[in-house]
């Protein structure tokens, strides 16, 4: 289902449904809070957010010894598997490839939450009335989420027992921690989570891989470039794509071509891999042809998402648009350079070994919780002004280290 279609449905159907649901729950549901035990987190649409939410999930386990559950769109589930924080049996997936599948899976979800005795739900979404309805009707006694209060955020009803003010001045990972902190309040608050959240609370765990796992990835590289020598070549990864959710995040293809040509010309030990999903193969192949160098490889579709982080563990560095890979790489120590435009690294920057590249124009960032992450811009000058020569100077110290 297209993103704009989902937005229209969320507005046209979600708005009145949230209003009706609020009053139904007030009239007929016995609302009393309880000690969190079986906790459900909702994050449907953003794969990178499952990584950014991991510190909050770790805190739930530490403070409440919570049994974690998660609901996510089916196509995004592999992102949950990278850190393995949530048991596989506790993950519910919803198909979003059509209205019928969406409706059927939603009904199954409401049954599943009751079988699991979900007592606490934390809605991590900022922009969805659909997730507000999932929270309201899942049967949980504690319902935690972001509430607009007097801001210009979206109306999502009044079903929450713990209303937390979304703070647009702190990183989203700290906002997720604020949702968890709301459950620790000793008394009712308005808004909840009057707490101080330190940088150490959003530190991510890193994952290590065996030599056998790493050799498996090297074998896939050799299949495309037989001359690959791990002792000689340094792998430079390029991720030129971004989610369809916000295509304005994409840096110019011609800039990627120039950057790759510069790296290959300056470093005869650089092996450039263009990464991406199988569906992005045609775009990557076009870039490879334009680069026109034997050490530039179209590597799209060669590894699964769980294997992608193994690739990161053996690579020198990566340049990527602001998208999932910038967050997936944060579970490794690989240096990552992330190009930002419509969004800001202050709120959505990677938690790993990452360097944001951001022009900071007067119009940036142009997407927020208040506008459903929908910008009128069709001319992303914020990325056009970031030239490949400047990006090369940023990555050069890593390549020469």
C-alpha cells in the first residue's frame, strides 16, 4: 500500500474512530493501572526506529523485569532480529499490502494481545492514529504514548493512561526512554515523565560475529569480485537509497557517482560495494555503470538484513542516506557517514559510530510530528548543496587511518 494512501486512510477513518473509541473506553472500560509485566511496544512503519527503541526496551527489562512483546509491519520485522531483544514468539506482524490483510491482521492482533495477557502498551509512533486505536483496544491497563496537549500535533483521541509530551528538542531515543519512565512515576503527573535522561541511557549494545559468519560474507564478495583480498582491500559501502516514506532524503545520484569515482581514483585498495534491497538493484546497476570502474560492485540483494550487519563488521566505512542502514550499522563499530536533509540528526541521528553530514538550511528540518512527516518540498536543496567534494573530505581520515 502506498504511503500517501495509508496517510489518507489514517486521516479519514482514523480521526473519527479515535474520537468514538475515546468515549467508548470512557463509558465501558474499567481503566486502572497495574504493575507492568507483559509489555507490548508498537512501532509499525520505521525499521530504524526499532534500533533507536532498544535502549528503552533494555530499561523495561532492567526496571520491571518485563516480558517484552512487539507489533510491527511484516516487511519491517527483520530489523527487530538484529539485536534479538524481543523473543520471536512475542513478535506480531501486520501485513500492510492491502486493506483486507490489514483488517484481518488487526482483528487477529486484538485476540493475540488478550491471549498474551498484555497489561501495558507503549505506542512509540508519533504520527499514527491507527496505532492509537491498537493501543486503545488491545486490552492493556497501562497505555503509554505521546499526547499533543497544547501543541499542533495530530489528534489521536484520549485513550492513554500515561500521557507523555513529545519533546522535539531531544533525540527520539530519549523520547522513547521518557515513555518508559512514565511507568515509574509514583503519582499521577500531567504530563508524565518529569525526568532527566542522560546520554548514557541511550547507549546501544554492539554485536560481534564469528570468523565463520564473516567469511561467509567475504565469499559472496569474491563471487562478484574474484580478486577480493581481505588483507589488501578496504570495503567502502555506499547506500544510495532511502525509504519511500520520505524520498526527499535521497542524495543526488550524480553526487554518489562522483564520490565513488573519487574514492576509487585516490585509493587503489578501495573496493566499493553499492548496497541495497533486491528491489533497488536497477538503480544501483545504473550507478555502477556510470562509475565505470572494476572495483565498483553492485552488491544489492546479496545479503539478508541480518547478514547486512555482518558485512558492516568487516567493512572500513559506509556513506548512506538518512535511512535504516544508518541505524543498523550502529550495532557494529563501523564508521558511518549519514546524509541528512529533511530531518535533523539532533532528533534522528544514529546512536553508533556515526558522523552526520547536514547543511542546516533555514528550511530544514521540514518534517515533524506536527505535519505527519509530510513535506510540500519537491526540490531538496538541503541535500543538493552537500557536494561530493565536501563528503570526501569528511571520510578521507577514515580511509587513510
